[in-house]
């Protein structure tokens, strides 16, 4: 009995060590990849809330949030970076009727369907560095579908009530120029998949960034304490 209890406690300790960064980070859903189709999180009329791993009443729960929340009771593996579903869980059933309605509702359904698997279903996870933050990738072990979450939006929790900044030209070609910013603010350029393409600090009221080597597409410019700006690179 003592040996069995020791083995059980050791397993809990290993799981806690492997999952500490999951439990201690707020994760913001950034992309869902189903089959060959990857969809970036659509913009909606309310702020994106963090997804969270929690320990509730002696059980782990993952709450994957977009407009609705997909609640998944789970248990972590002690041998691999994975977790399995332990009970049915469920998804909230609020209706979104704001701007970008069709895209938001479709994405919401994908989030719910991804975790709406039978009890015992296994999901693998991976946490990788992403600039000054982290990206969490959760993979359905059965079909390879993935959901990506980023941590770096935590840097912008205090944006409410603060003035935004200006981008001199949008679309951008060879240079991106930021205006109306003080010196020494951290900033990042992030692609639609949540990867950090460039990061640095502002040099003063006007900061110029060489974008000649950045491939064409849509990006987000995130500046410390300011509202994120979306721009297009031509």
C-alpha cells in the first residue's frame, strides 16, 4: 500500500512539473487548423478572453475561450506531453450577432468541435518560445488538427483608455513608420499565425522599421501599452 501511494504521489508530482507553465499562463486563441485549412482568430465586438488550465476540486480543467467557451475536464499524462478527456465537459451556447458574425460563429463552432470528442480522447501539447512570449500548440492525436494559443497579449492588458498610435502608410512597402509614441516602448510585429516576425523598442515620437525583407501579407503591430494595429505588407 505504501509503495502504491508513493507511486501515485510521484506521478502527480511529475505531471505538476511538466504542466506548471500551462497552469501559470493565460493563453489567447490565435489559430485553428483543421485538415489543410488554417483559420486565424476573427476579430469580434468584444475583447478576446484568455483560455486557462485550472485545477478545480482535485481535477484539471482546460477552458478554451473564444466568444463561447469549450470546457474540457482532463488528466495529464506522466509519460508524455499530452492530456486526455475525463468527462463530457461541454460548450457554452451564447449567440453572437455582432460585426463579422458569420466568421465568428464558424470559428466558435470549430473551437467547440475540436474538444467535443469522446471521453478518453488524447490531445498532445507543445509550448515553444515566441519572441518575448510563448505559443501553445494543442494537437488532436487522432487526426493532427491543431489549435494555437499565444501568451503575449498579456502585455496589452492596460490598453483601455490610452491613445493609439499612427502608422504613416498602410499598406506598407519598404518602411513602416510609427508616430505618436514615446521612446523605449517594446513592440512586436506578428503574423496572422501568431509568429513574432520582428521586435524592438521605439526610438522616439517617430520610429522607422525596415520591412523590405518581410513577405507580403497581413500583420499585427503590438506596442507596449497601446491598442494593436493591423497592417498590410505589399
